[in-house]
C-alpha cells in the first residue's frame, strides 16, 4: 500500500467515525436538561408561561437554558421548592452553570449563586440573579418572564 492510499483510508476512517458524533451534536432534539446551557425556542402560552423542561429532567439537576422565547432560564429545586432564575451572571453576563453541589457557578470568574439566585462566597458578583416565576403542571416545568 502506498502512502497516498494509506492516507486516503485514514481520512475515510476518520470521517466514518466522526460523522455520527457530529450529527448528534447538531441535533436540536438532543435532551436539554443538564448543567450545560441549552436552547429552547418554544413559544410562550397565553398566560406567559413557557415549558422549559420536564420534571424528570429536573430531577437530574437543574434545567439551564441559555436561550428561550422568554430569555435565559435556569430552574432548580431549593429544599424541594421549585425556583427559577435568569442564569445570566450579574458580574459581566456569562451564563452560570449548575453544579452537583447545588449551586450555580459562573465559568468566567467563578461567582457563586444559590438556587434562589443569592450571591454566595467571595466571587466578583455582588448582585443576585433575577428570580422568575415557575410552576409544574403535570410533567411540564413552566417559567414565566418577569414583568
Ligand atoms: S461574568 Fe460571572 S463572575 Fe464574572
């Protein structure tokens, strides 16, 4: 086998193994509930609420949407109570990420916030995250844009 044929086979093998991963990564149907920010373009209902996820997804951590029809949204439980906040960091605007320890941490300068959005620790942010109205209907987690 000459060099050109070998490189051709290596290239084809790389494409064949990478294509499924690329297709999954580009699929908008990929589940959006996790600590990683995601997007949701569902339109708000007449009452202003929009579904941002499911109760089942919430049980695995927080639902963090970097974009939705009502803007950025994060939902978690705090002592069993449903709490929604705008996950845009009040320091310089990065999107905070949910941590398994039960707090939001900003990836830019490590500001920490409680599930209710209050500032924790020594991070650079001194302003809490904005709280949004949230509720559960059936299996749907709903959030309403603030007035
Ligand atoms: S932008 Fe979040 S801590 Fe700076």
